């Protein structure tokens, strides 16, 4: 099981499960805070032209990112739904997320 480290300005707190990190996620969701999301592996984010037969990028240069900003709009025990500034909606499994931060508070999967 991965440990999640939640750091608050005055203290550092280790959270033992994703469920224990949910109060921070709920606060960010409720306050519509824009957070930095760091992924464990790069992900194809944004429109990429693909060949309809193979599903491969046409130009071969599909843009991948492992860090982006967005607002949390929904979360469960298994995933987090994030709205990017471009209005794209991403559903990320919690196993894909390395860390999230609003600049003051942060949690990190160890």
C-alpha cells in the first residue's frame, strides 16, 4: 500500500491511504482551487490526430505530459476527475497520480 504525504504550511503529515487524503481533495473541489497534478508516467493530453484504423498518432509526435494544472471536479476511492483550463475533462486513476499541490498544501504518493 502506498503512503500519501500531506504537507500543510505548519506541519507534515503522512496519510496511510487514499481515503485519508480525501478531506484535502474535497476542500480543493469545494473551493474550485487550481492544483498542480504530477503523474507517475507521461500521458497523452490534448488533441492528437490519429489514424482511425490503428489508433496511432498520424504525425508520430503525440504530445505527452506528466505535469499539468486543473480543478478537481469529482473524486472517488479509485479516481479523480480534473478540468483543465482548456475545458478538457480528464479522469485519472489514483494509481496514475504521483502528487497534487495547490502551492500551499500537497500530498504525494510514496
